[in-house]
């Protein structure tokens, strides 16, 4: 029998494999679904699942005990010695273009749950339940930026479609950290929270989630494309845009591109063209000298 794998560190599936989840029955209690064959909490119907949009499923832990202890040592040294404990969970942020039926919602839970510990997946955050019982704790959540789908999401969506969960259009995983402070300690300030966030995420591809995701739409507005007046102002225009955009053109570059656009092509370059040129010149195979 083929084995499925949806481990917290990777995501894989036997190629071209279609899976049927059998023995799913409706519970006598309205709003719940029970899948026979494994013990798990009842799969709850959420309004988001019925109406589309983004639904959230939480699974613990994200980090194993040894990894958590290693992170705690680093955090005590670099952020605050008053942090007594760290708990982690991962959140699956699932975008739907159409509502899920109760049967499909149960299938999605089955897919994301740990094979031998399905009770560690639920629709409510484990960490928020801990925060409600403690006044000296704070949650920090980090995950992929909204502007592009990750490889994890592409793979996950492919798996979902292979088992007829065609409503799933994007599935991103964020990481949530609960920082529990020593009793009587002052709350962490904004700078300390930023220091912790910097330790647990890659600022180039990830960001901090101040609130629960409700959409993958990004509020980032691209800068307008502008024309750089090289014909009118010569290399002075390139020198200014070089500093402003951080293009890293040297004197030889400035002279060359001034001549190229003013004398050969006889038109002004755009900011997009100059940025592309700067990236091309920074490639190892394109270095002009060493």
C-alpha cells in the first residue's frame, strides 16, 4: 500500500496517485463530520469552508522538543532572558474558490492531519487557547509573503486536486510561536518582538502576520514606470537614478549606457530597463572584470 506523507518539513505524494477516502459518515450532530477508521476530534463546518475564502487549520507542534530548546537558548541570549518557554504550531492557510462540502472538508482534515496523531490538528489555534489561560504570553506569526505562491503551496494544491479537492487554489503554511514570560516580567516591547521575528523568518521571502490572514491579496502597489532623461541630461541623469535605485553602476557602466541610449539607440531608458540591466550585470557569468 502506498504511503502518503505530509510532514511538517516537507510535502510529498506518490506520483499520479488518486486516493479515495472511504467510510465517511455524517454525524447525528449538525455541523460535524466523522471519518471512521481513526480517532480524531469532530471535523467542524466553518463558515469560511461553506462560503469560500480562506480557512485555517492548526497543527502542533511545528518544532520538535530539541529544536524548541535550541531556539529558546538563542532567544534568551538575543531577545530577553525573561522568556521562560516557547510553544509552536503551524497554521495551514487554505484559499477556496468555492465552498467545500462536509465530505470534502473531512478529506482535507484527513490530508493535513499527522497520520498517527490526527488529534493534533484542529480548526482552533492551540496557542490561542494557551494565551487565554496566561496573561504573560504573546504569539508571533510569520509566513510567506502574499505576492507569490510558494513551492509548498504549488505541491499542496496539486495533491488536493489529485484527490478531488479542486476548490483549493492556494495553501500556504505559516509558523506561530508562543513566547511565555517569567511571572512578574514586563511585556516584550516592539523592538524585542522585532528581534525575535528576525530570528525565525527570512525577510526576503517571508513577513510577519500581525493578524490572521483573511486574503492572499497584497496591498503592495508597484512603483510606476518612469523614463530617465538621458538624452536631455546625459550621464547626470544616470548617476542620479543609480544612487536612488541602488543599481551599483560604476563609472564605466555610466559612460557605456549613456552612450548606448543617447547615441546608438537614441531614446531614453525606463527605470525597468535600467533595473534589469543592473541585475544582468551582477550575474557571475556577466562580470566584466575580476
